[in-house]
C-alpha cells in the first residue's frame, strides 16, 4: 500500500534548504519519491492513503546517539541494581516506546546490563512491542570497580579487554562502549583516565578486527588523549575535568588532535540542562543541594563554551542526550538540539547532527536519517517550523517508522 504525506515544509536531514509544500511518497516501508506540490492529484488513486499534515514540518525521525534505556531518568540511577533482569528489560522496553513517541526513531544504547537491551532490540526487530530502531553496546567495558561496573562489563589488562570485546561480539553488541575515565559512580575519579593507552589500543584493535566500532566515555583530557592514541571511533561527552571538583581546562592542542583523527564527539549537553531544571523546580534546597546546583550551572556554561571551541578546531559532533542518566528524560533530544544551537550551530546543523549526520557516524546512513528515496520511511511531523526554536521539535504530531504510523496526534490537517 502506498502512503502520501503532505506538510507545509520538509527539512530533509541534509544541509539543503527546506522544501515548501512537499509531497513524500512511501511504499512498502521505503521512501519512493520526494517532490514539491502539495496538491499531488496524480497520486490520489484508490490504493493510496493520504496523510495531510499541512500546518507542520516534515522531517526524518530523530536519532539519539547516547541513551541508557535501563535507567529511569528520574534521578534514581542505581535502581538497576535492585531489580531482576526481567524487570530491567520491561523498563527498557517502556523507555524505548517513550523515545519513539517523542519522534526518536533510532537510538544507540551505550550502556545496559547483560543482554537486557539486546533482548529488547531483538523483540522489536521481530515486531514485538513498539520502539525505535536500536543499536546496542550491551555492558560498557570498565575497569574493576570503574564507572558503570554494575552493568557487568568489568575487564582489566590487554588480554582481559580483548576477551571482553570477543564476548560482546558474541552476545550481539552493535558498538563497543569503553569507560575511559571515572564518572558518576561512587569511588571513581572523573578527572583521571581509567584504562591505559595500551588497553584502549587493544580494545579498538580487537573490535575493528570484528567489524565493530568503538566509542569512549571521556570526562578528562587524559582519557581523550588515550582515545586518540588508541584509535577509537567516537568520544562521549568530551569534557576536560581537572582535580576533584567540576573545574575544566580546555586544551587547544588536544582539540586539534581529535579533529585530525576524525573522531566525532557525542554532545550530551542535555544532562546539565535537565539536572538544573530538576533542582530549580524544588521549593527549598539544602546547602549541599545548592552547591550541587551551582556546580552544574558552571558545568553547563563551560560545556557550551568548549562545544563551540572544539567546533572551531574542526571537531565534529552528533546529538546524544544521556537519556536515563540522572534526570535526563527519553524525550530530551529537542533540548539537546536547542543547546547545540545555543553553542553556535545553525538550526539546520543541529537538526543534521540529530538525523543524517548521526546516521552516518553510526553506520546506518544508507538505511535512515534523511528524507531521501531508497531510505526507510522513518519520518516525523512537528508543529510549525522548529528552526525558529528547536525546542519546538517536542511538538510531535506524527511518527512513522518503516512506513507504519506509530503515533498521530490531533491538531493537524488543512
């Protein structure tokens, strides 16, 4: 069955100008034609369904390149420790559905317990449940007692990390996620590298031998130095923490090395945005909570500044929220895009970093990420023109994945 979609404009996930009065033809789950002219009378035959979403902007489905579907996104990070794998898998499926209904048609889960997210991915592929296209890293690789150890991915030494890469390949990981520094897990050090340069190089070598890409959690410059030297494919967060506090010191030379290596950073700017919103929403704060809020305000300001500085050195970015972690919700990608624009991107660049550009880095640009003939019909319609304020991406009126409408809200039509 053929479906024809109409809208006021089309933003196609590339740098091309928006198309006014677009017509997008979908057949058998695939985009077959994109053209201008909303009347499209020649397409209105008996076997065609016309979805009239004039009053909206038609776009490729969004891609969140950094999520943790196991986690609740309500501040309770360690709930995963207190429940069974079955409970965690159900929570994962629910989070996946939330993301899809927010217009996010693809996610990359970069840290989950055991095979819980992998199992949900397989269920969705087999038509069980409702959720986005999923790329899954499984348990992130971390040193013994390191950040995210509770997901089950501890491995040490060159032989140990090579063995863990082989294990992750065996259980079906699409990516390898490496915890290159400490993080929010107690008794870890965010300002110091965890794995050595030699261990990182062994991970990347083993993963690439199996045809799998590697991305690395880095909250300090030392970890990013190891990522560049080791030959990883991506960096998550890309912070420059020094010392025990939340202070950061930007390195021009390191920024150049990241750019020269062609390593893309996943932004995760929404983490601070959501923490600050949650804390500011409380009527009364303790002195400790106020200090925590003040620290995150400084972090937000610095990460936005260094985002612009890294881009000025030629470093590329894709959009990811860290959804599930702290207070970051599974519908936070519009806030991420808005913050990328606040940091210096144009609206079109920010949208591209959350659609086509992200698809390319994730290795699925030949499947999705743009409104282009031959690609999967992963499409959304959002109210008005979100380029004026990217937070408008949250006004999702329609979600289509693989040609099937998964969500349609009232308020559209001629």
